[in-house]
C-alpha cells in the first residue's frame, strides 16, 4: 500500500503524512521517532489546532494560503478541517477568495500539484500522463485559465481553479482525493501583467489560438481517453468562444461536462424550481430575462427551457418566454455576431416594434424589463451594477414576488447586492447570489442569502457519474440533478424558508444529487449497472470517508 521508502518519504507525502497522529507502532516501523514531537495526537485534536491557526490569520487571502499549505503537507487533516467547517471555509477554498489565489499563483507557488501540460510539450502528452501515481484517477478538472471567474486571463494561475474545484469534489462529494487530478493546459497567456512578471511560472508566450489550439485540445482529449477511459473530465473557466464549442465537440466522445455552462445551469434551474414554492408561479408560466448571453446564460436557459417543456409547453412556447440580453442588447434574429449557441434564443426582429425604447435602435435591459414584465431576472454578465435600481423597481412593479439572481462572481462582479435588491422591492424579492453575501435583516431577524453556488451540484453530478461508470453526461442527467436539488429545498416545508439547504449540508445534498444522476444514467442506458441495483448504496460505497489509514 505504501510506496514510500523511508519515514521522511512518508512525512513528505500529503496523503500519507499524519504529523503528530502517527502511532507509536508506526513511528517504530518507519523510524519517525525524533522526526516528530513525542505527542501522539488524535485527528480531532489536530483539527482543533489547525482551526485555531486558520482563524488567527489576518485576512481571507492569508487563510487561503494557509489552507493550501495544509493541503500540500497533510491532505487528510486538510479535508477533515474543511469538511467539518465547510460553511466557514468554502468561500476561502473556492469563490470568492480563490480568485485572489489565482491572481497571485506564481508568487505563492511552492509545491507542484496535478499536471501542467504546456504547449511546447504537446508531443509528449502520453509520456507525461503515464506516471503510475495517476493510475487510479477518476475525476479530472481541466482549465486553460483564460476566463478565471470574472477576472479574465490568469494564465498558469488558472491551476488554482482546478485545485479548488477538486477540493470540493472531495469535501462535498466524497471523491477520494487520491483519485482526483487537477490539470492545466498551458497554451500561453495574453495577460500583460503575467507576461511581464519575472516570477510567472507558466509558459511565457502569447496564447496559442486557431487550429493550433484546437489540435492541442484534440490531442489532449485523445490522450485522456487512452489513459483513463472511465474517468470524468470537467472543463472549467475556458473563454466564452471556446467553452460551449469544446463541450459540443467532445460531450459525445467521453464522460465530460463544463461546470461554467452546465453546472451553473443546473444550480440555477434547481434553485429557480424551488422558488415555485414561494411565488406560486409554475416554471412553465415564468417569463425569464437573462443578462449575459454567454455560455453560462445560454446554458441556464437551455435547462430551464427543458423544464418548461417537460411541464407541458411546446418548444416554441418555451422559447417565447426567454429574453437574453448581451453587450449589444436583446438577442434578435440576424443580429451580427450571434454565436451558434445564442441563435435559438434570438427573438423575432420585430419583438420590440411596439415598445418605447430608451434609445432608438437599441433594446437594452431596462427596455426588456419594462415591457416584457419578467417574473425572473438572472445575471451572469460579470458586470457590477448590471441591475440598477430603476430596473429592479420596474420589475417589482409588475410582479408580486420578483425572483432576482445576480449570479456573477466574485462578489465584486455581482450585478447587484442582495441588500439593495430587497430594499428596492420592499423586501418582496426572492434573491439568489453566486458568491457568499452577509445575511440581510428581514423584519426582526437576519436571513441567510441563498448562494446558488455550483458546489451544490457538480460534486453530486461527478459522484453519480463515476459511481455507475456513466459513459456520458446527458441533458437528462443534468435535469435530474436540478430537480433533485429542488426536491431538497427547505421551501417544500416552509414557504418562508431558504431556497437551498445550508452549505454545511452539502455532503448530504451531493449524495441525493448523485443518486438522481446515477438513476438517470441507468435509465438512459449510459451505464451497465442493472436497473434493479441499489443505487443509493452504490453511491454511498463510493464516498470516501475522511480518516487516517494505517501505514
């Protein structure tokens, strides 16, 4: 079991190192006496000590650096600390603080984690991936770092996203960390600050684009298929012009999904489905405006469209309930520069013919809200202030319980703050956000603002897929994840409750989502697991428990 050759090797291996928790027998066996203080501690005692150290850090960024250091020295202790204090640490390990980690990745780079596949080594992929230490990989998160959160091109700093995402796969979804692989495709960067930084650890070259880029991605995908034919590959933080087209190209060739496009869609759809318990407006009767018609905005719309059709609308009727607004205004037919994934949501050219517009020839968000009278407003634009006061007030004038989801992250990119939205709607709005915000006073009590974070769904999607060795991630599996999330909403029992369970319950939420995804994969013939299998038990057996093993 242990590949280490000495006690020092064990102490230096994050998944084997126990620090002061090594027993007397293990210290005898591996010659650890003298290399450790004499105390033999329990995991609980170690967690308490590290929690105190975590809370003593000066700011969130220092806390992020502290946790990354712990992960690279004692991974079991890291996950014990993270999983027991998930609500406190999720914003540190992932959004919003991970963005700062990506921006300063080179300055704080110390120990390598995962795989950096750089363009100059494009002909050596098989050799690089062949290391025996990667034999058991089941989940891969890959990025090229071109669109990190709302921060743009961070080059090699994008590896921080892959690392952070997989930490949540383990803490929330129970995926064994030994079976995860963060991967960065280094095709250069167009960020002048990174290129000018003498400490930058990535390939110091402008981004490779066009056919050369596509050939590199193709070689990578084929190398993954050869090396790990049953693994799940998750795409993360690819630029708008690449994210959806790469997903479309490869989703039928291996088990893969894009969390920015599909994970965001699932959590938004699942959360919106739960608002029905609060507003009383069925999903098929919703009128939805989306600010930001990129991969995320269109991905959300595609899944909500499917939900409407499953609830009885025709395809044409469902499309008519969407208004997608991008940088050039409302998407309409024959608009120059429409991308293929945007075209289905383009409205007829004359849709605004009878509308009074703020500016001739341009149909902006304010025009759409004032005239279409939406029940739901979703923001994935990355534009702070994208939901101005008058737009929210106009929306609230036309609907009793307006649903407003400013989902862009980090917080600095949110279209509006929850406190402002509630103030502008006299407390009537149903609000979901993409990054954590402080609770807001609601009458005599403070109410938690629901964070429609992808961590509610992607760990469960991945867990369900690998538990039954799904060959693909289908739209049906994603819809199953969304409906499962809605099914565990506290609003099912209390219309005044939160839309989503607390973050502290994410591991249990992931279990439910995984079951729904796994059952749908079996139903669609995407798994060889028999239909009468005990799926719940199968998923549970696949969930890794955080504890030290005997070495």
